[in-house]
C-alpha cells in the first residue's frame, strides 16, 4: 500500500501493513455494533488537457484510455470517523499530504490520524505537486515545472469528495477475507554472474495474497464496496503509452466487482 502518513512515496513503510491490520480490527469490531455506518464516493480527476505523465521518462498525454478517480471510503462507528482515500495517481511528496491534511482539519475538523491517503501508483497518470526527493537523484527527469493548475484541481476534487461522502453515511457491515492472484512477479532478476537487475524473476519470492475488506448494507446485505490490497506495479500500459489510465488497478476493480455498480477500491501493497 503506497501511503502518505506522511511517509515519502518512494519508500515502503511498515505503517502501511499496520493500516491494513487496523482496518481488519475495525472490521471485526464494527460487525458487532449497530451504530456502524459507511459511505463510498468516486470523484473524477481526469484532466481535460494534455499533462506530463509520471513514470518512465517525461511524456505528454495524448488521450484517455480510461478515466482516473479519487475513491473515498468513510467508516464511522458512532464515535470515530476514518477516511480511506485511494487516488489514481503515481505519487506525491509528503508536503502535499501535509497540505491536504491541514485543509481537511480546517474545513471539516478531520484529524490526521483519521485520514489515510494512498495512491494506486499508476504510471499513466499526470504528475501531482512538486517531485520532492526524486528531484535529488532523478534531476533530468524533473527539469520541467509541474502543472500547478492540475494539482490544485486534484486537491479541490478530493475536498469535494470528502464533503459528498459525509452526506452518504448509511448503516453497514464490514467483512474481511483473503484471495489469491498470479498477476504479479518478483522484479529482482539475476544474470549468469548472479548480479541483480530490474527484470523478471519467476523463482523469486512474491506475495500473491489479496487482502479483501467488504462493505455491505446492514439491512439488505447488498454489496456496497470491495477494498483490495495487492502488491503489483502499475506498468501494464508500458512506457510507450501516452494515454491516461488507472492501469492494472482499473481492471482489478472491475474484475473484483459483481457488476459495474459495485464500488471497487485498490490499495497498493509492498512490491
């Protein structure tokens, strides 16, 4: 799960594992309380103009393969609210998390520990905010100025989504489970001299479990949302593509849902 709490996007934090554990504990607790409510909202953040895509070398988008979104889940046990956000973007620096957390605190009274913002890490979405640390070791990659107008749009849309999801709370239940998928592979390949390089290593260790949280209506047991946690890189479209896309996560969300009305959320795990 690529997360900003406010750890930097390029690094894998143990807190991301604890986040999943926390949600599971909340799930088990919430399943036995009549006060538990939940809500889900999806807001479109697809740009209407050409943008520099994050991932690989700098390249300008030429079209849209599939639209990209903020997906927001609100869990409320009657005492505490928790906002889980998954955005179809590559990454952002911790300063941007700090900025958004401050805005949510000021506008809605939401504390930092109630707001968990992760990204799907698609390599086919626009840059958001300044590069932060990568500019120090990938200087040539970030010689251009990021688009402040699009960044502001992404943040406004997240605030819009938070405001909307608060109006949609309804009685709900939470479930938890595990699945399995062969979709990923170890990328630490080794050559004949036993030197490691970025490639494919089918014999290397890899976590192929899919952690699942399920939200259903309390009264009708209707499936409202599936939240999936799985370690996979957002590179299906490839570096030659200049189309905006949620990449592999888009397919994961659709395949995991019973129908298009089901709300699917992807939470990126360690890779």
